[in-house]
């Protein structure tokens, strides 16, 4: 095994976030080296590596077009290039979330706020049904209500994953950013496209699914530059049209069970995406300031309100679920 310590390197020439990403990307190409933080403002980079990696780190920084002035050891860590605190396994993450371990405080708070957001969204849906706003729609309980419940679950899953992204303030590798843009854009496009394809038809489902998917993909992938943006747009285009197409193709079939299964897989993928970030960037940390519950609940309600209004009252084209 490689003995990994934590070091602070002083780097000159950095001026912006792009510089940070370029250097972090080149340094992390070295096997056994993990960049924990890098700041153009302070001109410093913290990373873990073995002592034998100093020359390779210096060379990577200089080949990227910058100058490494000096390297200072901060602390010793456990064996291997990725410590457990920075890259926990699945069981450690689940145990930390369930039992509220201090090092997973931020992740647990985000999960709790996502649960509160889901309850708020479903409560509003129940209120609309109770006062009769949507009860008078033909076959509402059988045809539309299950889709609105799925919309609430999908909205909260997307908002929660997005807040998890936004809580990180660390440079990410190009490959990680591209994966984020592609996966986030695809899940957003699939879920929105599938719902609107069922309630509004192939045209509107595809158009709005693509718009939401592309917007989500660009937002999640922009940190990787043009490649991340391209991946996000391509994912949004493909998933928005495919989600709507699948719903329209299954109108004569048991559509609701299929969509339940589809959303279950989409949510599972979003959870895996969040775990990938933990593996790549480490835990958020005890000092991380996570967004407030009010912020997450408000965004979830606004997103849910806009989506369900379109589903119930928006323009229709072609065959739709429930006639």
C-alpha cells in the first residue's frame, strides 16, 4: 500500500476557476494522488499523496502552464491514496446517514430536507384534491393522480440531487463533470418527458422534456467546460424525446406500472450519482453550510406547481393518457 499524507502546495499563475480545474485535472491523473481543494485566490492546493509523488505533482503543475513554488506537509493520513473519510463505502454512507454520524451531518441534513420537501409537495397535492380543484376532472383518481404523485417524487429527487451538487465547493475532474451533466440531464429529461408525454402528447412531452433535460444537463455539466455542456445538451435531447415516446407507445398498455418502475430506476440512478460525487470529492464535511429547508421546499413546490399545471391544464396534442 502507498502511505498517503496531506500536503499544501503553493502555486503561482492561477487567476480563475478554469485554472483550478486545469491543474486539478492534471494532478489527479497521477495514480495515488487526490486533490482535496485548490484556490486561485490563495494560490494554494491541498492534496493527499505519497512522498514519492512530489516530483510528479510538480511536473504536472508545470506542464499545465503554472509554477509550483513549494510543498508543505499538513498531516499524516491512513494507508492508500483515498482515505475512508474522503471516500467511504456504500455501507459506511448508509450507516452514517441512518445513525447521524458527525462527518455526514451535511449529507443527512440534505436527505431530511428532501423528505420534508416531498411531504410538502404531496400535502399541496392532497389539498388541491380535497378542495375539489382537480376532483372534477374525468377519471382523475384513476388516470391523473398517480402521475401527479410520480411528478412530486421526481421533482424532489431532482431538486435534492441538485442541492447536493451545489453544496460542493471543490474543483472536479473533467470526466466527473461530464458524467454529472450527462446523468442529471438524462434523468430530468426522462422523467419530465415521460410525464408530459402521457398527459400532453408526444409533441409537448418531447419539447418540454428536452428543454428541462438540457437545462439540467448544462447546469450540472458546465463546470467541465464545453464538453460538459455538450454532454448535458445531448442527454437532454435524447431523454426528453425518448421519455415522451415511451409513454405514448404504452398508452394502450398498463402505463402507470411502467412509469412507477421507470421512476424507481431514475431515482436510484440519481442516488448513485450523489454517491459517485462522494467517492470522487469526499464528504461535504461538518462545516459545510447546506441550503435551508425553506429554500429546498420552496424550489420543490415551484417546480412541482409548474409541472403539474402543465400536466393538467397545458396544451394537448395527439393521443394522451385518459383520453
